[in-house]
C-alpha cells in the first residue's frame, strides 16, 4: 500500500514526507524543489506494540510501515502537461491513497504560486486538474465504447462518473463499489482513491472551522520533536490542531485503506504488520513469508488487548483467550498470531 502526497508547489509536501518517514528529502523555500518523486517508509506509531514490548521485553520492536511517495507540485493546467503536469499526475496512478496538502501558513519568504493564502481555492485548483485528467480519459474512451454493442455497462459507469466530476463532486469514494473503483483506476483514473485533505497551518493557531480537513502544522511538529507525548498533545490542542499530529494522519489513512494491524512474536522480535480487513490467517502468514503460508499448519491467536489484560501468555491461555485457529480464520485488529508451519 502506498500513500501519495499531492498539492500545489511550496505547500510543505516534502516537509510532511520528511516528518512521516524520518528522512531528509530536499525541502526548500522555492517552488518545484521536488521534481523526481521521493519515496520512503513511514513507521506507524503503535501504543499497543509499545505495551507488548513492555510485557514481553523482546530485544527488538518493529512497527508496521507504510510507503509514502512525495510527488512534485501540481499547477493549473497540469492535465494538459503544464509544468511537467502529466508526469506528476502519473505518479498518482501508482498510489492507493492521497494526502492532499493545502497551504494554510503564511510566510513572505516562501512564495505561494498564487501569492495569497487561500486553501479552499488551492483545493479546487488541484482537484480540478485531477478531475480534468479523468474526464479526458473518460471522453476518449466513451468515443470508442459507445460504438461497441457489448460495452453498455462501461459506458454507463463512465457517464455517471463524468457527471459527478463535472459537477465538482470530488468525494468520489462512496459513489462506486470496489470493483468499479478498481476498473476506473486500471484505465488511468486518479480520483477514485481515498483522500485526506491536510491543512498545513502555522503554529500560531487560527484554525478554520472545517471538519473535513486534517489540521496539522508541519513546522510545529518539527519544533515538538524533543517534547514528550503529553506535552506535544497539549501544544497541538493549544494551536487548534488535531491532537494526534502526523501519526494521527497515518492512523486515519489506515482506516480509510481498510487496513488492520496484527502482531507476530518470533525469537527476540515483536513485530507489527498491516493487512486488509477481512484477511485470513494464511494470508497474514503470507505477509510474513511465502514459505510460512505454504507450510501453514495452524495459528495460535490471542488478541493483544486480552494478552495485555491477562498479563502473560500462561494467564491468557488459562483464561481461554489463546485459541487455535485454521487457515480461514479472519484476522481481527490487534491479533497476535503465532503460526505453526511445516
Ligand atoms: N512557516 C512554515 N513553513 C513551512 C511549513 N511547512 C513547510 N514550510 C516551509 O515551506 C517551504 C516549502 O516546503 P516544502 O516541504 O519543500 O514544500 P513542497 O510542497 O514539497 O514544495 P515543492 O517540492 O517545491 O512543490 C520550506 O522552506 C519549508 O521549510 C509550515 O508549516 N510553516
Ligand atoms: Mg517538495
């Protein structure tokens, strides 16, 4: 699973990428600092993993990660190729979900492509480019498909989408099922992806009353690095931001991507993984290693919450919380899975 960071130039995309992945991609005060996409892995903050670490005391605690792609800034007419727009839009085809960064911070030293700070206008500009790119694809395809007798369903789907997009309805996620979304993506559509709009604010706290966007200040997050979790939380609240900061954004992304976490304990390592909601024990085993899935005999499963409440494996087992499950067992969020395999 990959998340793409999208937005106008100079809005803080690479700064957010660095914050989430802990890397040092170039972030500078001129537009188009990023041309080639930056790719990195973002570790997922995980209080349950930390608690398992305290209980089991392994040598190594490995959080789950998600891939993040920092894409070059989009500008008006990107869909016509303006500012390498086609190439940059192309990077979006490669991701499963979008963080759309809107600039809410004012700073005279960091030029805005439209000179003024207006996140609602910026949102419209970027989403319009993505929608126009989809409409171009749809119109070209409709021309040929309308002549085909057996393409009626596709024509209907494309027409329905074109109507939504041209009405400026950008929250397309709910308006198609998974299969339709997968088809539209396979022909190059950009919009049928889960998206979170992120407003990158200054740290001085004048947040808009818009509950659709995730309120974050990348510069505040950078300044908070040396504070403890409670202090960080309080300072975000004081600044009118989401109290969870950058990690909360990833947490919301997991839920939008329908991912759950599970844990494995092997030797001296306790490790967190993500997997699609509804996945089975053998699919989870396959994430760990294909050999483990192929030789799968059984899984021993205890939910981390139960294990933590019981205080030890033995007590969890005594309380009947440790269960033996087969290949088809559906993984629940926070399951600890011990696979026996050939
Ligand atoms: N004041 C302030 N400056 C920020 C904030 N976030 C990023 N910046 C600064 O804004 C400038 C642009 O940030 P980048 O992260 O490079 O922005 P970008 O969107 O990746 O820009 P391009 O790659 O050029 O499209 C840098 O000088 C950052 O330090 C913020 O929250 N507040
Ligand atoms: Mg950048």
